[in-house]
């Protein structure tokens, strides 16, 4: 049994294709310089449609998190950590933390992206404690 996977759309396809290549992309508005995530057709700040994809370092810190003990679906193995990551470039991403016990997670923990191949179409960007931290 596998977890439910996101579906590629014309807007999100560049993000998912980059994940398959081991790269984390974020949209940047060429009008106001706002970083936009989740993938959208327009800027969330100035509402223009002048977005381009830019590569993220995949480095950040835990901004907030929760430990899930009772998942909503049986495909998820509990407990697991859902976190908001503050990426070094100034944007936030909702994800799961891996390679760490839930009791060892803390706000401000330095993390790095860790890609996991889930299917031929989807590679998910999870985060783990930074190797150099």
C-alpha cells in the first residue's frame, strides 16, 4: 500500500520534474520578486502572471511542526512528523520530516531536502536533519 500521491498539472509539472532530478524549485515573480509556493499561475503578492522557476538550495530550518499519531488514512505509518520548513531563500514549505525520531525534532532544527521516489511520475521532497548541522 502506498500513500496518496499528488497529480502533476500544467502549472506544477516543472516542480515535479525537478524533484525527479533531485532539484527543488520555487516560483519567483519577475515583477515584484516574491517567491511563490505552492505552484500557481500568478503571483500571490502583485497578482501578475510573470512567474519563473528558480532553484532553491533545499536548506532551511523547522519553523513549526506536529507529530501525527492517528493518521487520517491507513496508508500512513504513524507516528510521523509534519513540518513547515523556512527555506534559506525566504519561503515556506509544508512537508514531512524523515530520518529523525519525533522526540528529537525542535523548532529551529537545521534541515535539508531529501527526495524519495514514490512512482515513475512523482518524487516527493521530504526534509531530514542537515548532515553538517
